C-alpha cells in the first residue's frame, strides 16, 4: 500500500551482498516537497537504501513505488529515463567532470536530455545564481573550493527540475560553515520547486534541515520523533 500523497515509497526492502545483509526489511516514504534525513551508523545500509530508492541497485525483496509505478516493473531503458529526467543526485564529493567548466557541468544533464547548448547554459546560469556560484561559470572544478564545488553539484542536480533529489552525505567533505550554507541553499531551492529530498547524513546538524528523520540500523529503518 502506498501512503496517501506519497511520491516515493518502499516497503520490506532486503538486499544482501554475499554474507552481508545491507538491508533487512527497510521501509521508506516521502511526499513532494518533503526533506527526509536518513541517519544511522556507518555500514547500517543508508547508501544502499538510497541506491535502491533511486533505481540504481535492485533489492532482492520488497517493493518500491514511484508516482504509482512499481520500479521493478519498469524496463531498464524506462528506469534510466526516469533517473535522468525526474531524479537528481548529489554525492559526498560533487563528482563534477574535471575537463568541463562549472557552467558546462551544470548544463550537462540538460544537454543529455536533448536541450540545445545555449538554452542549457542559460538555465545552468540561473541555477548557479541561485546557489550563489555564478562567479565561477568559466572555472574548472579543480579551481574552486570544496564548498563551491558542492554548490555547483547541487545546481547541476536541480537544473533538470527533478521531482526527487537524492543526496548522499552532500556536506561530508566540508567544514561546518560551508556545510550549513550548502544545506541552506539546497533545501531552499528544493522547497521552492517542491522537490522531495532524500538526504543521507551522519550529522545531526545537517539532519536539522530536514522535515523528518529516519534512522537505519542493521538494515532496518524506523521513524524518529524530533526531540525539539
Ligand atoms: N557493492 C557492495 N558490495 C558488497 N558489500 C556492500 C556493497 N555495498 C554495501 N555493502 C555492505 O552493505 C552494508 C551497508 O552498506 P552501506 O553503504 O549501505 O552503508 P552506509 O550506512 O551508507 O555506511 P556509511 O555511513 O559508511 O556510508 C555494509 O556492510 C557494506 O559493507
Ligand atoms: Mg553511505
């Protein structure tokens, strides 16, 4: 059963890697415009859960429904199209293409979706302004700071106007000041477009930007009541 109003829902996810049980009956659901923090110790299954939800890893058991459609029922081509057009991704180290300038990096997913260079770069510039990195348009990733690079990566993830933004430790490599700035801009931008954000983090300070927290422990998830 999909909870009412939920955009992305998972139930009973199990995933093993050889003798290792990464997920052991994990559940998840998120609404449009909601920011959910996925917390828990190292090795508890957070990234595996995110990869399953994003259709990157296939769970051994359980079901994942996006917008009323069961992911397991989609052919690979439809799944890649979904990832390209409706999902956005930010990882711990921005993973920008080093040979491209920042604006070309942000424009890349739009170009892959068929946009013309001029239009793609115009949209990219708008997103870079929003993330306050429009002074870096022509710089290459190697020439910018960690915090700036992550903001470029967030701009790239949001430029296609995704319905779900998946972020795995997006501030993990940053100091706390830069991390907070990235989180502020990321959550503001996502809320203004009504994107759902699945935010994996170790840090309580980062999770504080979410609407709701879930904790993954030994491959099982549970909702956590906010103490404040
Ligand atoms: N591709 C893989 N092959 C083998 N084992 C894996 C693979 N991916 C994850 N695992 C194992 O599954 C378990 C869960 O890993 P996962 O990466 O989901 O943890 P995590 O909560 O994201 O940890 P961290 O906070 O350190 O990133 C771990 O024991 C890990 O070693
Ligand atoms: Mg991880």
